[in-house]
C-alpha cells in the first residue's frame, strides 16, 4: 500500500491551489509548480473544511468498507480524536 509523505490537509490544499493557479485546471499559469508550492498554505483552511465534510461516509462509501475506520482515518487527518 502506498502511504503519502504529505498530510491529507497539505495534499488537498495543493490540489485547491493548483485548480486556481495552473492553466491545466482553471488558472492561467502554464508552469504552476513553484506557485503551488508557495500558495498551498493559503488553502489550508479550505482543505480542512473539505476533510470535515468527509468525516461521515455516504451510503456508497459505507458499502465499500467499514464506516468506523473511514471516520477514524479522516478524524486522524484532522488531528481529532476518534468519536466514541
């Protein structure tokens, strides 16, 4: 199994920054890697909001795996304690 060296929050923030900066997405910069490296911290709160809304799996996700494990993993990414 692959395990990222970056946190889930950073990875989501980088995607959000890239969406706004890169010409490959919705931005205007043809080469956005450096700009994304500099800008991703500005998207950290947005990334946290995305993760918060994903704490509870939807019905399709729950069918695919254990909802308690999913919730625990998302809460860990947020630095929260598991729900009891």
